[in-house]
């Protein structure tokens, strides 16, 4: 679980580097808000479209090299994006990086579940790795991007190569562990799985929206420094790490469905505090709390999806870790249009209301044991 958690952190570091670098493409390359949101769209297209097909493939064929290759592609694509000036080239490289993310998630999600067994807490270690990657992206990238501009993305290629090597070297150990565990059986329940997927889409819309525009909100609306804006994104993502780990522990105590409902309910007031609290320092507290509330259901949704589809763990992981998360990025251009007319503050105000949809959908979820799952 530790290796898969670290690998997930490195992989999602490159997803996090996209929104972390967007303000610097705006400021250094003079991109419009729509063009900036288009970079998020590129990463999303690369990761979302292939994800269901890769998930189905992972359920049928065990390719021990796929997760490592995905990390390598994600890192190299993103790392090279800051070295080129033409927008179409930058867009294409970020899309290739997204494709690497699509390669990683289904294979890694299936293997991590095999290692975690039925513990939501153990699965939260793997899921939290992704949150750690998103958190580290602005923490590591902001000083480099401030000092050297967007070309500093090349500094983040080596971690991808290293973790790809470690995963490839340990692939036989992972396969032996999978063979030692009894296969999970049961009836695939598509109806609750589709409800769960819709909840993850809503969650990811809000997450990507805050992720993309929170720095620009601090810079353009609150008139704060770039450093403080980077801090806002970092503490939001740091709260996400805390929420992911906490969500797994809460689910082991009160149940997975209640944890999903609790996260949706808490997200609304926390996002409102982030947007409407005056000043540039005090809202940082609500940035942490909003990140925690939004990510509280993350690991739970991954495990719950695999419980609903016990015969298709790769497909379930590909959707909950990849497709549903990535679809949130597809909405980024819409938020970009809104930001062009109403500013980043307008985007954050709208985002306060979106979790209401997740709260309503959560009422239709049921615990897998209620459905007779193993």
C-alpha cells in the first residue's frame, strides 16, 4: 500500500501541476481565462476519454507495466509543456500527460484494492496519495515557477521516471499478492454505481473549479501576492489530504454512504466561508476546511464503486478514480467563460451551490451489504 500510495502521489502530482501552472501561463504567456481553462480541458480529455476502455482492459488482461508507463508519460508530457511557446503544442503535451494519468489509474486502483482488502482505511492510504500529489504540486511548483517561469515544469520529469522504474521492478511482487488473495465475487449493481459516479462528477467539478481559479481569486480579486495565492491553493489541497485520510476512518465507523453524505453537506458552508469571508488571510482557514470536506468522500467513493462492481474492479477504479474525476475538468472552460465575465470571484460563488446536487444524489445510495454484496 505504501508503494501504491507514493505512486499515486507522483502520478497526481502532474494533474495538480496543471492548475498550479495555469496562472503562470496567464501571466507569462498572456493567455485569456478561456485559453487557460482550455489547458485543464486538455488534461481532462487525455485522461477521461480512454479511461473506461482501459478499465475494461485491465479487468481482462493483467499488464504489470501499465501503471508505471502511465506515470512516465504523465510526467514527461507535463514537464515538456512549459518549454514550448505555441499554444497548440502546449495543449497537446498536456493532453498526452492526461493520457498517462488514464493509463495509471485503472491498473493501480485494481492492485491497490487487492492489497487493501475490505478496509476503507487502508484504501484511503492509496487515495490519499493522489491528494498528496495535488497538494505537493503548488508547494513545489510555486517557488520554481515564480523564479524561472513556466519553463520550470521540466524540473518535475525525474520523479516520474523514478517511480516508473520502481513499479516495473516490483510488478512480479504485486502479481503474486493478487494471486494469493481470493477473488471477490457477487452481482454487479450498475444502478447505485451510476448514482455514485454522478456524485463523483459533482465533487470533481467543484474540486477542479476551486483548483483552477483559487490562485487567480487571491491575485485578481483580493489583490494578494503570488506567494499568498500559491499558499491558498496549497492549503486547500492540504485540507484535501486530511479529508481523504479522515474519510476512510470515518467510513469504517459510520458507514460509507453516511460519509459521502456528510462530505457533501459540509462542503457547502466551507466553500461559502472561502468565498465570502473578507480579507486575504482569514479565508485560508476555510480553504483548508473546504478541501477537507470535498475530499472526505474520495477514498470511500473508490471503494464503494468496487463494492458495487465486484467483478469489475478495474472498470470501477477507472471510472471513480479517472473518468468521473476528469469530467470535472471538462467543465473548466464553462467556468473560464464565467470568469471572463464575472471574474474568479463569480466562479467561486457558483461553486458554493454545486454540492447541493451531490447531497441530493447521496440520498439514493445504499450500503453494499444491503444489496447482498460479499
